[in-house]
C-alpha cells in the first residue's frame, strides 16, 4: 500500500517539532512506526570504539530491554560496527547488511531480537562523528515480514530531515548554554546592566540593576519603560536609547546616534550614578534571543570609581599598547569616547583608531561588548553591594 503525501508531510512536520523540543521525538517515531507497519522505532546513538550506546528516543521498547542493550548487547551488535560504513542518509534493511542465516548464529539475534520479536529491521545513518553514530531505525516481528521498498523510500525521505533536525537541535542547545553562561556572567558584575529595546523597555536586568530598580532611587520602570527622577533626565535617557538603537543597525544621524553618557542624580544626597548608553551589535544580542528589530541597547549604571582596571594589566592580558590600555581603562570607568579623548588631549579620530585596535585585540564587536568583557574578566572585581545606591 502506497504511503500518502499527507502522511509524509505530517511526519516531516513532526521531525522539525522535535528539533525545537526533544521531548517530541517519540511522537514522530510513533507516527513513523505506524506508517511503515513497524512494532517499534528508535533513534539510538552508539560509539563502536568504546562499546557504549544510548537511546535518544524510542517507542515500542520495554525499558528493561533498552537497559540490557546499553549494558551488554551493544558490545555484541554487529550492525553498529557495520553502520560506520554507511553513507549519511543511506537506508538498508538488516538483511542486506547480514543475512538472516548469519544473524541466527549470534547471541544478539537469539537473546535480544527473538525474545522481543524484532527480527526485521530497517535503518539509516542520520549522524556521524568519528566512531559515534546515530541510527534511525524501525523494527517488525516475524509474522509481519521484512520491510519493503515503499517503507524504505519513506525512511530515505525522512532521514535527511532527521539529520537536519539533529543539527538544528545541537545548535539551539549550544546557543542556550552560551546564553545562560553570558547572563550568569552579567549577574556577577557589580555595576548595573540593563538591556533594552529602542523604546527603553527592559529585556534583561542583572542582579545589581535589580537592586537599583527596587530601591526606586535614581532609576525606575514606569509603564514598562525606564524612567529617571525628573522628566528632563528621562527625556535625555530616552533620546540616548533611541540613538543607540539606531547605531545598533549602523544608522548614524546626529550626536546621539551611538548613545552616550549622562549623570543620574540620586535623591537626598550629593551623589550620582554614571550612566553609559551604547548599542549592542546584532551578532552579540542574537546570542541571548533578544529582539533586534528596533535595536538592542546596553545601559551600564555605576557609582563613580566602582570599576577601576589597571592599564598595565590590561596591556598584558589583551596585548594592548600603553595608549590603548589607558583608553580601555578610561572607558571602563563609564567615560564616553569623546570625554576620554578630551582627557587624554588627543583628537576624536585618534581615539576612534585606538578603539578599533582595542576591538580587534579583544574580539569585542562594540563598546557595549567591550565593557561587558572588561567588567566580567578576571581583572574586574566581583559584584559589591557597596557600589549600589542606598
């Protein structure tokens, strides 16, 4: 009986659902087993060199039999060893790899396949990394008979999608780990860090910034947007955010097109916060799944002197020249590039050239990423509650 196009499309959809959520692999495998008349189906990884295996997902398998395979039968599996010779996406019934007469002489066949009534198998190699392989397979009992050409054709169509889905899932997993690491590092910074969109709506707030917002001293959130103590200060902050958001997309119109810095007065005290607003590169913000349609902006908040980095150690750590290390240290103190150039008595073009060299040597994509790198590096102090407004 021919397998319908609707069945194929439905199974392809289930494959990519599983790429986004690994818990949905059984749903795909169940649908596939039903389509090919199988009693079970699986995605199983194995390393033939060390004799280890694991079931990524399976349907129609008793947990005890899965455990017995991983603990014992994997070392006797002649099919796993032969799988290394398969081409990616190639589909073969087990009988083409080893004849039934050969299989009947083995412990694997007699003590593993026969008791489960899984004597016929159809498989495809969907991933390979050295000695490690990932097998996509379905099984049938003795009475059901061997798989035919129609079932092999369906597996061949799906195998290429399973390969792609495994790759996508691996990429998503690595991004998730990187995102968690990066946000965890920001939480250890003693300066406040807030990532916002182009309207000043917070996308991420680190622990230091959370304490600042909770104190309602200097910085707050109103109607979903960041606000300051006075309307003029709030208007300036929003102007810097809008300019930095444009800068994140490479748009430079006006002096605020790359953000800037300002002082935020603290109530009832002759104190203030340094505030630096700067674009976040699309490549950097994409690591955290932050929306970049309106531009992603980083806002750094700190009391004066809370982050002081020795230029000499910056020079050694990142291979910076004396002038570059002094500029990097100055920027880490929440000074704008223009202010740093003025303090050092150099032209803005010279400062920009030095900053470009700093980016190249540190790997930073912009001033926001540079400040995050310096503030989370081994030269920076850990988060210190004394740096926060009281």
